[in-house]
């Protein structure tokens, strides 16, 4: 049974919100009473996701946003505040997993692409969220790292570099903004059953059985389980928690 949160009157901003962990978290925020801005690069998917939530009676906004474009991110965050009057919570989730590549063979183009989305995209989103939260004197931000931010993995050097970077970004900003009323944390998902992971399994990049037995809890995680971790980090229950990288990985990093 998931805990109950009451975010009535509060506003959340979620990137990568059209599917997977982003959509699950946007839905969880909405079901807890928050107004939610769903931001995603996929126009059709983000509008479909927002319509589903609106049809269920939730207050939502859908915006097309490429997190590699700072102007788009700034406009999306500003639009959220214009629409709803405030910004209380953010989950910076947008990210990609490039194909596994030998470190000696990885192209600069692939390295730059994953850095621009996974690390710079979170930096840009957090930067513009903080501008509003700083003025308000309160807020909670959760950045999506990964178990890949806590360990290494062969063939994934560029990806893991971004996820380690997210944790450094999170910790430094948390130290800077704790006294200003803004808490900033990272969540580190393990192998989660999302469309991206399904595609990796279907393409032969990931062996499902090995992934399931690679941690103490013998199954893949769910997007809803990540959403619940994000909501807790944004809630009053985590009011004395900032600057952490929270593993939600079935025990993988306990090894």
C-alpha cells in the first residue's frame, strides 16, 4: 500500500513526462492533488498523457520541451508559473540510454548527445526552477540519476558519467539552497520496467532474467515505485532530507 500525500494547492513540473517514470510521477502528483505541468519532447505523447489525466479530473498542462534547448526549458518553467501561479515541486526526469559502446570506440557525437540530455538538461531545468523557488523561499526538486550514478558498468561509460554528474550537481545545489528553503535530492532508479527498458530487452541489449536476479529483490522495479520515492522526497515527510542520492534499485547497490 502506498502512503497518501496531500499536495492540494501545490504545483509540480515534470520533464520526460509522456511515459515511464515521468508519466507515473506526474500521475502520482496529480492524484495527490497537485496541478502538474507535463513537459516532453514528444508532442503527441505528452498531449495524450495530459488529456488522460485531465479526463480523470486533474489540473494539468502539457508543454512540448526539448531539454537540450535552454530557451524551451525556461519558457516551459515560466509558463507553469504563469498558468498556476507558483512552482512547489519538480522532477527532472528526461534522459536517454545510448547503445552499449566500447569506451575506445564511442563517438564524440554520442557522448555529446547523452551529456546534453542527461546532465545539461537537468542542469538547465534545475537552474530555471530555482529562479522561481528562490523568489518564493521554498520548493523541492528531485533530479533523476540512476544506479549508474553510484556504480560503473562496462560499455556505458558516457551514460554513467552523466548520472554521476547529476549526483554532484544535486549535492552542490542542495548545499547552496538549503538555507533558502529549497531541498534538492536525486533518485537513483535500478532496472525499471519502462518502455525504454522494454526496448533494450527486445533489442538484445539487456537480458531480463539477469536483470531480475542481479539484486536482492528478484524482479524489475516499476515506474510507480520510482514515483512514490519522488513524492516522498517532495513531501513534508522528507523535510529534513536534502542532498541525497536515494537508490531505488531492489538492492543492486547493496552488493
